[in-house]
């Protein structure tokens, strides 16, 4: 249910900056936020992991500004 930064980049086929710009901290009991991806810190290295259902939702968000 969680992907590390590189896996999230590969999963969405986008840059880490794109993901980071939409990242919000995970709140227990919190609801998804449209256009955002929630993350948690994991492991001793304190690496961010991104919630896969939120990554899936980012795939469905239309990109604004492109014609």
C-alpha cells in the first residue's frame, strides 16, 4: 500500500518534484485530499513512503495548462 520515492516516480512516470509538490503528511483517520498524495515516514533512515491509492488518484487528476 506504500511506495518509496523512486517507486512512486516510476509508478506515475513523473518527477519527484511533481510528487513532492502534491505531498501532504498522513493524518490518522484523515480523508483523502483531491490532487494530493499522503505520505508517512518509515524506517530508521526516515524515508518517505507514498500511499498508493493517493498515487492512483493523481493519475486521474487532469493536468491544467496544457493544450
